[in-house]
C-alpha cells in the first residue's frame, strides 16, 4: 500500500509540474522554476505587470507559465535602461525594445533569436554572437562605430541608420536581401557576397564606391544612393 501511495504521489508531481518544453527540434527545457536577477526596475516591473514573471525576492524573478511559452517580447517605450535578466526567457525568437535608453545589450543567452527591433536605441555595445539564426536586425540612432555580421549567416534584412558605422563586411551574409545604411559614415560597400540582394539604401552618407557583380548590375537590384557614388562592376 505504501508503494502504491508513493507511485501515486510521484504521478501527481509530474502532472502538476510546469511541463514547459520547447517545440520539436529544440532541446526540451523547463525554465519556470529558475530564478534570475533583473536589476532594472522598469524592466522588472514591466515583466511582472505583463504576467510574464513573478517576483520571488528582491530583484529576483521567476517566469510564469505564460512567460515560459513567450517567443516575442515587445517592451518598447518603457524607460528601460537594461535588459539584463533576459535569459529568463531563452526561448525568445523576437525582441522589440525600441525607444528605450539602453546603451548595453547582451543577447548571447538567446540562441533561438531571429529578429531584433531596436529603433532609437542609443547602443554603445551590442553582444549577440551566439544568435546564429538571426534573420532580421533593425537599429537606429546608435553609437556603434563597428558592427560585425560574422555571426549571422542566415541574415536577410539589415537596417542600421543614423549611426556612426564606418565599415560593414557583408561576406558572412550570402542570404542578405535588404540593406539600409542611411546616415552612416560608410564610404565603401562591397555587395558581391550577397547574390540575393534586392535593395540598398545609403543616402545621406559619405559613400563614394559600390562594388557589384555583373549579374547584380544587370538584375533588378534597387540602389538608392547619391548621384556622385561610383558603381564598379567586377
């Protein structure tokens, strides 16, 4: 009888556990008993108010069942200074954090992230080398002088405007389709590695030189640049 009671209790525990797992093709992970420190008060309050997390003690939060299932986080215009603690939601595929005074952003704990929307974001440091499945990046009004695309072989859309970028190496991004670099400090761009590129927007820059392939030159590639920009076919 004691053995039967023990088996029944174990079965009940399994049924009442959080039971959150990743979709097929991802490692099954249950995170809703994990506690993570979220130091930014505005971000912490927003997560709790939205029902994505509950406060455990001090600045520590635990994800709710809704938070465990969350794949898109939209926390724009919330006066958030830091997204530290975002690892509470490792299943995220999309983040929208536009119009927040965030200067440092580390997304390396989000291996499934595919889309980042960060318009009017005064970034000075952006770390996301572990986000190998990124397909869409939108940034504006940053303080980033350099930004490497080496970690994003699946990138299709890159938008970084009103930022002091000086160079941009496109060789790691053969799948890129759209490139927006308006109001940057880029002087030359080599489009040859991007055989699928459909559009380049680079007005209001000191851009002087664009390199394209013969196939790109004769295709429907749309190029919005100043009339003084030299287009070289190689």
